[in-house]
C-alpha cells in the first residue's frame, strides 16, 4: 500500500488518492505509527519484511526467498540445493515488456513448465510449477552462488540484463544458456509468454524461525512458505491468485473463519504490489479501494471483538516499479461490539 507521490495523481500517493472509508475509520479511531520493516543489512523485499513483522531475527543479506517459495509450492528441497524464482515473461524486439504476462492462467503456465522440463531432460535441474507466472527452478547439490537482478526492475531493458553472474563460470553459463534456449523454444509457440527470467537465488537459510499459533491466507507461495516454516496453518482459497483478479471476498471469509480456532490470522494481499511493478498508480488506487470494500469494511462489520492491524510489508513505488526502503504506516484498531461500524 505505501508508495511515493505520483505526478499522474497530482502529487499524491495512491493511498492518499484512494477512497477507503473503512481504513479511515481505523485511522481516526485507532492508533497509527510508522514501522521500519526491512531488517538491517537487507534490501526491501517481502520475505525479509514479513519474517521481521512476525518477530523473526532475520540475518543480514538474507537469501532464502526462492527456498521459501519452493516450500510454499510443496517442492522438496535439500539443504545443498540451489533454488531460483522463474518468472514467465514477455519480450518484444529483445526488450523486456512484462515481468509477469498479466492474467496468465495456471493451465497455460503448467503447460509451459512441462515443455521447459522436456527440453532440459535433466535429473539434476528441474522446473516446478508454482502459480501463474511465478514458478521455480531447482538445481540439486549446487554449492555455488549466483547474482541476478529482480526482473520487475528490468522492464524496458534489453534481455541481456537478465543474464546472471557467478564466480562459478560453468554455473553462470548453464543458467544463462537455459534462459536463452527457453526464449527460442517459447518464441516458436506463438503464445504471450516468450521467455523466462531466473532471479532470487537462494537456499535453505541457517536462521531459526519463530513458531506461531496462527493461520495464513495468501495467494502467493512465498507467504505460504513463510507460514509453513513458522508452524502456521495454511488456508488455501480457490480464486486467490496473488494478483488483481484475486477473490478478495473469499480471502476475507476464509480469514474470519480461521479465527475460530487460531490465535491470529495473517491475511496477505499482493495485488497492490503488482500494480506498482507495472508502474500503474491508477490501477493501484482501484485495488486499494477494492481491498477496503471487500476486506477491511466487512471485517469492521463482522460482529466480533478483534484487534486489527493494517500495514504494508514494504513500500513499492508505482512510479519506478521498485521496492522502497522506507518506514511504512501501521494502523491498529480494536474492534468491539460497541464500536462496530
């Protein structure tokens, strides 16, 4: 939700531009503070921020994102394996135009992952379906590390910007050749997806995770993976996509139902972040208003006594598409039967 002012919004942020009466009630009658969510020594990202919000001691330069996504996807990963996020992307004239191929169906993504595994034909390296454009590549027993830029920060760049770096030249050449070969194969298919981007390299971290008596409602495997390693119950919602077409009402209903037998529920919504990566402030405004209508306001009218906290895990600029390293607003509101609005 947190962002920076945008010229197309008249110098306002999407939150300042959005009509969010439910959140305004929380802000006016509750408590508002600012929170630094990105632990020292880390770049702003969801995995470090959410782990930190949940009270974990996140080590500097944490690199477990892709491992967490694999856990959330149900992929078996050994301590010596190297995981990478595999985005299904679109390029035009060798320029990256989409980091996600918007509205990609799971069936389409599964077919593409199967095709990519067919050309790899390897027992050591394998693609794994995650959800939509968010998928995985796992290399078994790989000790070397690689460096790659987040693909959502490379929109408008030449495809050569996707090339990975590593002190192991063989590993670097292998991964780059997989991306190059994938573009050749997918281009011939004539589909919207005509390439892949490998990034967020990581493996099982050494840190210990807090064990919490709560539940997670989320559309992304990353957040599900965080919930799993923290011992939380994962609530799967049909129609939860991790994008603008997610089932907000279904997630809200699932979260309220989960409160019957859990101490707390982490309800995560990814859509606003995706709008920022697409550099679309107006879309972000629409999404924030939808969240208020279908999640925040219904919770305020649920007839329960609850403590509700609304916050971003990190800020994301809808101007540049990049994550921002800045404190985020935290709004806390205690809902009682008497003050139900």
